C-alpha cells in the first residue's frame, strides 16, 4: 500500500484512476503547447523601470488601482460585479450537480455526466454563435446582462425538473447563456478599458470572480443541509432548493447589471435650474440678434 504521499499504483487500474490519469495528461499537453508560444517581451512603462525588480508591493498596488478604476466606471463595474455574482450563484451547480443527479433525479453518476455534457455543449454553442455574429454591431453590455438572465432562468427551471433529460435540456440552454455572457463580458472589458489599466482591471476581475466562486463552493453544501426537509414536495430536498437559489442569484445578477447599464447609457435629464438657464440664454441671444422687421414696421 502507499504511504499516503506516494500514489497507489493499484488505483490506476480503476475507472476513476484512469479518468484522473487522462485528465492529468491533458494538463501536461496544454503546458507543452503554451511553452512553444513565442511571446514578445512587452515594453515596460517608465514607472515600471524605476521600480525595484523585487518589489513585492507592486501586485498589491496594481490590484488596488484596478479596483479603484472599476469602482469609478459604472458600466465596467456593473459587468465585473455581474460576473462575480453570477459565478457565486452558479457555483452551487459545480458542487451539488452530482448529488442532484444521483439522489434527486435518481440518474446515478452517469446522470451527472449527461448534465456536464449538456452544459459544455451549450457553452460551446453560445461561444460559436457569438463568433458567427461577431460583425453584428450591438451593445455588448446589454447582451451580457440578457445572457446572465437566460442562464439564471435555465438553472432555476433545471432545479425544478424531475428527469435527467429535462434537466439536461435546461442546463444546455443555460450553457448557451453562460458561454455568450463570458465572451461578451470579456470582449466589452477589452474594448472599454485602456491598455494602461487593462492588466490591473483584469486582476481585480479575477480576484472578485474566483473569490465568489470559492465562497459559493464552500457554502453550497452547508446551505443544502440546512434547507433539507424544510419545504413541502417537490422541494423537500435541500439540494434542489440550493440550486433554485443559485439560479435565482444568477437571474438577479443579470437584472441588476441590466438596470445599471441602462442607467449609465440613458441620457441624463436636465434639472429645472439648468433648463431655466438655457431658456434665459436663448432669450438673451434672441434679444441680441434683434427682432425681424415685419412689413407693418416700414
């Protein structure tokens, strides 16, 4: 037997051991492909050259600068907070998907594979669909929020189904929304954020998104245990209720993002004071120009 630190060679012969082995090899292949990419050395800004090479405070300063920029830009802030909140809600599916398929849908471990396959196919279709429509001019921030709402509705409805086929159908639709929102959100940030702040902005994005996902994964199982048996059928399962809450959070994230983006894009109304000032200026201009003479004034 293995001492605990070394791998148990007998485990490689099992189905799970073989699956993990193949998964590990894919990471090695990805690393080999990335290592062969010729990446040019970027030119450093003057402030970077002046810094010490071993300045460990630089990443913290960059992250703080990115957070300040995100907080000062309404649409960028809405997109980033929408992505973080959406992953907080969707994180419940990653930790509860397998017990949902096994104990609620009674589909066993293979049922979870069906759900994951449906999710992956939906994400791929959503990304490919946006690639095909790449030349279409549209408000990406609006499409981003609409895609989040689609994903939230799909997860919510998937949590209410009683068959693995029905759940897979809704998860497939949710995957389309998730893939579309991912592409539109990142594309919008790349277009709107200046080159000098892009790295710092994405550092803030990754920090918020991954923190939200980790918190969701940590609390999803606990929430499912606390809610188990508190509601009448068909919501007696805490797993079903937790997934329902997760989908609702994603839906609300899309709604809040849409409202924030709509307010940022909507032209501001003039106050009564500003309107009166413009009216007074118009009257003054009219008096300076002079009133046109009518035939009766001759």
